[in-house]
């Protein structure tokens, strides 16, 4: 299904709504469509025409990060070194989790407001599973590690980095935590 391009004024409104939502998410403020309309200087009906729910807007804010991760994952699948491919994908994932406040609530949500979000999340799960399976087949990660283990492990690292560090140190701290985790995952002893 294709949609017609937005008129210029509607496209500007859409962009303004998303920019205001991005600012609020980055501030740690929950998205309320009425508040976004006020902050964007437009009627609430305009916001609701573009985004029927706050969840749809949050998913739209997170979409560039999800798309970037999916593209990186697709490139990782072409890497001949399974350990490097998995580590690179997990590193990129953890960096995104600690730098994009929209990502964690969207990826943790049990249901999605937008079909594109569901598609991207399924793609990321599939890529992660395939990268892990390749690493397991190459005997470079523990045999008992499952793809279902990766999500809570990554969430734990992101949570720890977010709670225990200021914003400027989060990425480096998350990388350090991930390195420690990876050393525990790999068969090297």
C-alpha cells in the first residue's frame, strides 16, 4: 500500500510534530498529544490527524534508529567473521539504546501502533538470531546462549549505563559493560 505524498504544509506540520516529540522524549517527558500540539503551535486536531496515538508518534520518533540498526544488521550478516559480526551488531544496538530514549520503550512494547515498527522489530530479532546462530556454529559463543537471552542482557546493560552514568559517559560505559558481557559469552577458556 502506498500513500500519497503530503502537501507541503502538512509535511511541515508532520516534521514539526516529530521534532517536538523528539525533544520531549530526549528530555524524558512522556508524550501527550495535546501538549505536543500546544508546544508545536498547532491545533490538536492536526496532531491527531498525523498521529492517532502517542504510541504511534513515539514509534515514528524511534523509526530512524530502528531503520539504522536494521541496515547495520544487514551489513553484519555479510561479515565473514561471525564473532566480529555479532559483536559489531550488539555494540551498535547498545549505543542506540543509550543514545535514543525512544528506542527502549518502543522495542519493549508488547504491541505496536504502526506496521512498520512491527516489521523493523521482527527484522532486528531475525538478524540477531541469525548472527548468534552463525557465532554458535563457529563455536565462538557459548552453546547454551539463546537469542531470547540477548534482549534481556542488552536491556540490562542499557539500564545500568543509563542509571549509573551521566549522559556524556553512557556510550563508553555501555561499551565497557558490553565488552565484559561478550567476554563471558565467547568460548575462550
